[in-house]
C-alpha cells in the first residue's frame, strides 16, 4: 500500500506487518476474546489494523491510496 498526499508519498505499508497477514490479526482477536467468553457476533465490523500511521489533512488536501491487487482510491477534503 502506498499513500500519497497532494502527490507526495507520505506512507507505505504491507498487510504482512499485521502478525504476518491481516486475517491472522483477526484470528488472534477471535481466539483472545474467546478465552474471556466473548464471541465475535455476525454483523460486527472487525478492523484488522492499519497499514500506515494517521495522516493529518486540511481543506484542499487530496489523498490517493494504491493497494496492489485491490485497486486505488482518492479523497479530496473541502
């Protein structure tokens, strides 16, 4: 994953940084919660982590993210 802010690369990351694979992070969460008797329920949103640190934005900024094998997206802040 690469993240650009106003055309400049500001972050890069790999899914493997989350315990080897993002799905492994979710499995760890499920197993850990299970030891406390807390189930993951249907319909719950599970976030497996972030591929980069938070990037501050302000009006006029444009972010572009590219993830190999998935695609790209952009966001402009008004």
